């Protein structure tokens, strides 16, 4: 198959030149990805390849970020170097989100917790357990990944959770974990763990304010559902 290379396109249609002339915001997702990829193959332009990759995830960038390097290299025209470039660009975007967050935000609702932790948990294929450590004004003093596990569970050492809380003089904690399955309903083990954390914290006078289950698009709050 013969295709017209991007260099032969009109200047207005070339992604790099278009960005320079008109700014980054005018570029489509496929055009931005084409710049990251840099080049296509003899049979396909970088833009066509980008459209094909995005099409495979229904043009959803969050879904694209879930693809591993081996999965990306399954696309003809994507080698390890290009796959690494894609993963790196998406990781930069994820980290930029964190920098825009307030350094020490105050928690006023479960939605505040969701907004802080969702970027860390929403596109994972395994479970992770995170903790927010708060002062007496409900200001976040620290955020920490306590554990990571498999597709359906992660082990949590409650001793480590409260060791950190004591070290930084936190008076309250909020915990959260993700469900890669997308199901929001807490499991029996989720309920038992929440009870264990609450009771352990009470002995140390460190209050458990909430426990969130986070999925790609939504969350479940134990506090909002009166399960604490």
C-alpha cells in the first residue's frame, strides 16, 4: 500500500507545523499522538497509525494509558522506542495533574477525596490501597500508597498505616482503594478491613473519617453510606 508521507502534505495539515502555526489546543488527539510517535511506516503515516491506535480504545485517552508497552508494540509500526514514548507522554500528563492540586488541600467531602486519589487509581489493572493523613483542620498532611496487590485484592498492614500517622502526628485518616472490575459494592473483606482500621484507630485516638472504593468513573464512600 502506498501512502502520501506527512512531509508531502500541505503545511497546514502537518501536525508539527500546525502546532507551531496555530497552537497546541487546535490539534486533535490523533495529531498530538502522531507528534509523539514521530513517524509511521512505509505503509502508513504517523497520523493514520495514531488514529488506528486511538480507535482501538474508542478514542479514550484514559483507556490508552492502560495499554502496556507489549500491548502497544502489537500495533504494526509501533516498536519499543515508540511505545515507550507514548507511555512517557501519558505519564507526564498524569503527573501534571498532581502538580495542579493544592499542596495541602482541606477535605470537606468525599468528593474532595475522590478528586485527590482518582488520578492515582482510576486506570490501574490491579488493586492499590492509599491513605490520606489529616491534621485537626482536616488538611491533608501526607498521601501515601500503603500497598498494591492483584486484580481482586491487596493486603493491608494496619500497623504500618498507623505508624505513619503517629510519626507525622495525624489526628485522622481517610483510606481508599480501587476496584479494577468497576464494581462499587464493598466486599465482605472491605467491610471487615474498615472495621479493623476504625477500631485500631480508636485505641490510638486517630479517627477513620472515610473509606472510598474508587473506579474509573465513580466512587463509593463508607461515610456517605453510614457504614462507619
